[in-house]
């Protein structure tokens, strides 16, 4: 890895009003992980400071799923309620901002697994 493993920006969220939801953001050198229950009621907040090798594994996974080439939006117009997700990452000279509503890019589950791995196995799905 040729540069700082920490991102300039990291925002990711997934969930819906009628189920569990999760969000992760990079703030002040920490990943802030929040989990929510029904109706977006906050249940938990944890702070992580991933080690260099954890970041390295995460970025390798991100490159492996071609996250940097995802579309801006993925939507299923036939479903109103359900799961929404978003991701906004800036790392070095690479950046992505993508959103979905009941529709997903290829290898989305691998993205969720990579985020979970960066959070020491916390749920992100």
C-alpha cells in the first residue's frame, strides 16, 4: 500500500424503517458505528480505530469488488418500503458516492462483509 490507509471520507449506511439499520462514518480518526432498531431508534454506538493491516484488507476487498465503478443509483421502482443503502468513500485519488433502494450493485454482499470486517465483525447488512 503506497499511501495512508485511512480514508478522507467514509460514510456507509444500510437498513429500513421497519427493521434494523446500521451506519458507519469516519470522524476524527475513528470509525463511528451506530445500530438502530425499528423506526430508526438508536440502539448502540461504538468507536473503532482500525489498524494498518485491517485497512489494507478492507481496501483490497474494495478493489476486488470494483466498488469504484459502481453506478450513482440503484433503484427498484416496484418497491416502496424495504432496504435503503448508501456509501460515500474518498481514499487517495479514488472516490465513490452510490445509493440504492431495494436494488444493489454486483458483489454488494461482499461490500457489507468488508465493512463488517473493518468493524471487528459487527453487523452491517
